[in-house]
C-alpha cells in the first residue's frame, strides 16, 4: 500500500517557504497558505531539502518547485602581466 505524506506550508510574498510541517498524520491548528499531499518517493526528496523549494502558482494551481539555482558569475582567467 502506497504511503502518502502531508505538507503544510506558509510562504512570503514571493512564494519562499517561511514554515513547513511535514509528516503522515499531522493535525495543524494554525492556518497555512498551502497544503500538499505527496507520495513517499516525493517526500524523501522534499523533506531534507525543503529550504530549496518554493511555491509557484501555475494558473489556479499551486506547485512545490525547486528554486532556481543562483547563477554564478564567470570568473576571469588570470593573465600574465606584460612587461
């Protein structure tokens, strides 16, 4: 039998996660902005990396998505000084 997990999330104005409660049997007493149900495989990926996710709206649907990685600025190759 497949296991499902609950994820209760609150976010800031940009969709960044400010709080997250995750587990199999959660009774949340405080309001949350978003609620997701995921299977065990998804949970094992999301749970230890929740700080790397954010909530994005796709039309009227909310999605838990990975944040875009920060682009590194290319480093210049040092050149030898000319005499």
